[in-house]
C-alpha cells in the first residue's frame, strides 16, 4: 500500500542546482518522519537528509550547507533542494520513512528513485 514517487533528477554540471520531489501515499504521512536516501554507483544506500513530522530537519555532514529538506503535509510531499552540486553527489535518490540517522527504519517498499548525475 505504501507508494513513493520521486522526481526532479537530471544531468547537471558541477555547481548547478536541482530540486527533487517525492509524493507519498498509503500511510499516515503527517505523523511520519521522512528522509532522502542516496545510493551512489557501487555503494549502499545512505540517508542524507531527514525531516520530522513537524518540520525539524537534519542533514548529513557531507551535504551540510548545500542540501535543504522540506515537506508539505497538506500535499503529502517532501522536497530536496540541492545547491552547488558536485560529482560526489551523483547517485539515485529515494524518499522513505526516516525516523533518525542512527535508526531510520524505512518502509520495505521503495519507489523507483530519481537519478542525479553531476559532471565535472
């Protein structure tokens, strides 16, 4: 029943910006902490940004000052504003539940993700 649909990725040059969107359904979005996960080529999935049900945010040290996460509970959507992109940010980005960085406990169901490729 959980459905997560990511969009907004693309191919960009280093230094450019993107805004990712995620539409969620099938669960009580308004009481659920959410996050953005990145899977780089040949690597595992990594939580890079998290937002609580009331809008408190936290981002990974590797993207601090560059990425901003936000949510709209009325629309059941979360967003990731990515500025000053660098090649190391390349990967497939997924949204899912993210209770915390230490124990994010995502739902078993994942969306297709959206690809972000940053060239140097």
